[in-house]
C-alpha cells in the first residue's frame, strides 16, 4: 500500500511537470496569436487534455510500459523492474521541472524513453534495452516535425492563396468557411470517433458510429450558422473571423496531446502496479487502469494551470509572428500528426510536431526566428542523455 501511494504521488508530480511544460505545445499558438487569453487557454486545454488522456491514453502507455525494455532480462527480478520504474518517474519529473523553470519546451517522450533505457542498461546491460523498438520510436521523432510541418505549410499555402491574398478576402473567406469547418470536424471525427465507438456502449449494444458522426456534423453546421462575420474587408478583420477555427483546432491539439503524452506520465506507474500485484513483468495483455489515466489527466491540468505560462510564451511568441490563420494551420497539422501516432501507439513528441508546423509555415512566409529554435533544439538533444543518466543514478541509489 505504501509503495502504491508513493508511486502514485511521484507519477502525479511527473504529470504536473509534463502539464507545465508539454501542454504549452497545444495552446502556445492560440495565446501567441491572441485568439485566446491565457486563462481561456488553460480552461480549454484542461478539459480536453483530460478527455484525451482518459479516452485514448491507453495505447501509448502500453507501448512505454512493455516495449522499451527487454522483458526476458527482467522476468526473474520484477522487484528490480519496479525500482527502475520508480527511478524513471523521479528522473523525468525533475528534468521537466528544471526545463520549465527556464521556459524550454522539452519533449516528455524523449525524457521517458531515455530514462527507461537508462535504468534498463544499468540493470541488465546492453541486452536489457529493446533497441529495435527504440529505433522505431526515434524514427517517428524524426518524421513527426517533417510531417506536421508539411501538412501545416500546405494548408497555410492554400489559405493564403485562396483567401488572404485575394482582392476581397472577406468574400472568399465566407465561401470557404463551411469547407474549412467540415475539414476540421471531419478530420477529428475520422481519427477519434472509431476508437471512441469501441469504448462507448448504450445498454447492451455499441453506439453506432453514424449517429455520432451525424451529431458532429450537426454541431459543426450550427457553429457555421451562428458564425459572426466582420463587416469590413480588411485583412485584420479576416484574421479575426478565423479565430473560431483556431480555437477549435487548439482544442483538437489539446485532445491529441492528452491522448499521446499522458502515457509518458503514467506508464511507469501502470507498470509498477502490474508488477507488484502479479509478480511478473507487463506483457502484451497489459492495460492501464482508468484511475491511473485519471491521475495523469488531473496532474497535467494542474501543472498547466500553475506553471505553464513560461513555455507557452516561448512556443507562442518566439519563433514567428502568429496570426489566427497561422495558428489554425499549425495546430491542425500538429493534431493530425499526433492523433495518428496515438492510434498506432507511438509516443511521439508534440513539441516536435508544433515546432515543425510553425517552422513549416514560417518558411512559406519567408521569415523564421532561428535564435529560439536553437535553444529548443538544444533542449531536445540533451533531454535523452540527461534523463537516462538521472534514471540510472537514481536506480543505483534505490537498488
């Protein structure tokens, strides 16, 4: 019981720091473009991060708990595995805490994967780490900013050509808003609804997906019907009219982030609970308890609300000048990329995705501030060795 309480508190501490640092990725662009105030961003992110964590956080958590180590090396000594996972939680929480103090948007995925590999190497040597799985995850980290940047740049180029650069952008915006809204809602539906349908039951039957989709379409139609268009045709007014789309896409990213990155906070706790209750190492049938997902969701929301302001400023204001059109495209590219990865169980970096999206759009605009990018890249590059070293050191102390 004492072990469960201690590890739950440590996991909550990690989730708190993850929320303070990583959730800035979902709301930084919305705050930077002035589409949302910081307080509004915190409220929206809090609700949707928790929902994403609770509904879709299972796959990534299972990947981290079962596929980073070589289970054959730890099967004879589950207690050593438990000690290692405790070290992972402490190491990642401390590093994310330090990074947040300096306003650096580091990757919690880097931290957790690095920490698990670090303790496993110390515990069982080079054979203790599942290098093939780490290689595949590392490949997704490289691909993520490229994919999200390409999607965001393509969408922004399209919006710029068909709306912003036209002689009367307001008229063109009015023509395209239904299609843009349908694209955003449809993408969210295609990526999220199929998984939710598997989890939602009504009586003794599963709720049909067509009913859910119809509800989403009706909601989108209602939003379009009450959309208040500006009376002027200035570009600033057109940007203002795009704010509802940006707010929706910001929520899209928050949900996607909760679905993917909550696994970074609670996978070690889930693995500890499984190993201590069964006396064995987690396997493919491993499932994260709902209350553990809830701990991760609550911790993420709390950390965002208390310490998230610094990192939001770095992401939202430091790389390029953000307008609602830019923020909408960057967030949409990020959300699509991260949600696809979540469905596949890959612990990708939302930091990579949002920064890649912003840089992709900046290249289309012809202006990117590279000084803050160097700081972000440095934080990314040192996260893995620092987390691995910290976890290895703490594991030796515990052992």
